[in-house]
C-alpha cells in the first residue's frame, strides 16, 4: 500500500505525519512549535513502527514539551 502511494506528507492529526519520500523508506514524523519556531522530529521508519506505536510515542513527546514549557516560561516567547 505504501509503495503505491504518492510521495508527500500524510497527516494523522495533532501533528503526526507519515512521510513518503521520492526515494527511500517511509517514516513517521511529528511537527511542533517550540520557542516560536516550527520544528519536526522523526519518530522512526514505517516498517518498524505501527500507527498505534507512533501515536503513543508522539503523545509521550507532547507531554514532555508541555512540561518544559511549564518549567521554562522563556520557551513560550519568540526570540527577535
């Protein structure tokens, strides 16, 4: 199924995406905003992580980001 899909970014919701590159293996990626900047982080290859596992990893990471934002108010401020 993945091999037949067009290259691109396919969203699952809440910042979780399945990335299908033109060449290479598909992988899970999450997108988030930290210190006013949009960032992305790879969670692992599609062949190694199921959708449920990717969602679980992303949920754990989001909880960490919330904790950091709570502890570091400067993380919420965009630098000029």
